[in-house]
């Protein structure tokens, strides 16, 4: 199986230490006492979100593979149906 080459899009935002410190002070929970804990938590959440997306994609791929083939499937008719639903819905 040939591997596809992908290029990841990455967004960067520069945030100053003072901005984060001020945001942390506004949070009700004293747990976020220092910036490194807060940043670590944000990174953990982002990683968990990406892992969840990957798991969902894997489950969808598996479901598709297990669903089998439909011999009477007409891709042109299906495409027309999707287009009409998009314009009417």
C-alpha cells in the first residue's frame, strides 16, 4: 500500500507571559497557580482532542470497510441527491 504524503497546517499565535498570567488570575480555580501548569493543561486538552478525532476516523473507516460493497450503487445518482439536498436544505 502506497503511503500518502501529507503536509500539516500549523497555526501559531504568540502570547506573552503577562497575557497568560492575567488570564490565569481571572480563573476561579486556584489550581492554575502558575503558567506552566496552565500551558501543560492546554496542551493535554489539545492532544486529547486530536486523539479523539483519530479514534473517530478509525472507527468510521472500520465501519465503512465492514459495510461491504453495494453492487447497485450509482455514484452519479448519489452525487445528484447530495447536491439537491444541499441546495434544498
